[in-house]
């Protein structure tokens, strides 16, 4: 649908500014974190930056398309989009590329597509359509159906295996159930039951009674409780991350000045532990600025959800915003050693084409709802 030029003033420019700033910071940090390793290997030191920039352009084009289509039209296509997402998740298990024992990627030209990232957006669309009817958030049948919508892609993602992304799906379910006007009692019962089941599975896996959780995932849980129990093995990443964050001080060591990163003590420094590089090179002040940008993004997203013209729009904006919230909490918590290492990316900062594209798509969903908040427009 063509949008009259005068209506573009309804775009949330603070949200857009936060995204552009985070993307720019991400480019700088990715270069700083990876240039020495790439140069040592005889590769272009801008290799990851160029891939990130390409993903940004692709995501920007898709975002413009998403913003241009009235979000209410998506309801007609949500079932088909959800089904396509499931097919992709099955396809990656059959035809996907295995990296470090995880089968999560499908090759798509110069980029690798990660269907689990796209599945977050499709789940938001599916749950928004479902919880738009308030009775679905209140009845046991409706809750069970919504849980099934969540568990199908979540189960396929666990098979890859990708426990971190699966946790995001749990967060999305509870967020959208809450926004869909769930009863607090039902939320608490479901939440505590889920925690009890999770603890039971972990204990049973540690005792060898179940084999649901992979051995390396159990090791990560144990390392989370005490990283120094395996300081030269699974605990190495967390220990080096904490050292990097602490060594940054108040103002940091400057771009390209991070010793933990440039001397290769900090693994996955341009992906999982990119926030550690930010803390080391930009210090406490720079880290606080990055966190403030994420807070601004989340605040504007929740604001748009609050002023949306209908329940469906509120659910879409709240669900898309919650993706950033959970990624921020888990990724930063992981680098600080207060959350288990799950490999979740930090949106707009972590090097990764799928993450960049889907993050921009999520922002476009939020902006779409805000753009059409006034009934006079249609």
C-alpha cells in the first residue's frame, strides 16, 4: 500500500536513531574485534564489516517493504508465513550447514540464513493473530493452542541444537500471553511450573537419568555456577570476558586497543562476546551509552505498543520489542557471568547477517504499527 508522504511524520525517529547508532557502533566494534585475526590469516580485515553492511542493506530493503504494507493485512498471511517458517526449520535440519556441531545455517549466496532467527518474527505474527481474541488468553484450550504454536518451532530449534534461541521463544510466549490480557494467576502458575520442569530436567540430566540436554550444555550450566571449576576449558570464555570488561575501566582502552581481544584471549569476540569488547575498548561510559541506546529502543517500542490503534497492533509491537529485551538481558548477562553461555547475539552489534536482517525486520514491524496509529489515516 502506498503511504501518503505527510504520514511519514508518524515514524518514530528516536527509535530509528537508536538503531542507526547501534549499527554504526557495531561496525566499529566488529572491525576492532576481528581485524587482527583476519590479518594474521591473510584475509581482508574488513571481511566481517562488509558482510554486516551487506546484511544491513538487505534488511533495510525488507524493512521498507514491511513498513509499506498495512500490518493488519498480515493477519491473512500469518498462517502461511508460520508454515513456511516451519518448513525452513525442518529444511535446515536436513540440508543445513553444520558449524561446531550445530545445524542452524542454510547457504544463501554470500550470506548464511539462520531460519531460527526468522522464526522469532513469524511466531510474533502467529501469536498476535491468536491472542487478538481475548478469550484465547483466558481459556485453557486457547492457552494450550498458543503453547503448541510456540513448541513446534521451539522443538525444531532445540534439535539443532540451539538452547539459547529456544529460551527466547519461551519469553515471547509469556510476553504476548501477558499482553493478550492473561490472568496473573495463570501466568504465575505456568511460570513456576515451567521453572520446576526446567530444574527437574537439569537435575535428571546431571544424574544421567535423561539425555535431553547435551553434555556441552550441561557443562555450560555448571560453568555458569562456577567458571573457575574448568578455568582452562569451558570456563575460559566467561573468565576472559569478565577480565576484558573489568580492564576497560571508566573510559576504556580505545578502538583497536583491547588487549584481551587483539591478543586472542577472548574467543568469539565479534559474535557471542562482542559486548566484552565494547566494555574493554569504550569502558564503563561507552558500555552505559550502548545500554542506553537499547533502553531507548525498547522504550519507544513499548510506547508504540501502548498507543497502537488496535489489540493486534499492540501485540505485534510488544512481541517485536520483547525480542530485543530478551536478547539484551541474556547476551549482556552472559558476558558478565550472571547468565549461562548460550550463544545468543546482541542485535545490531554482533556480526551475523541473519541477526542483522531479522532485527531490522522486527524494528520495521514496530514502526509499521506506530505509523498507522491514527484512525484518520485509513
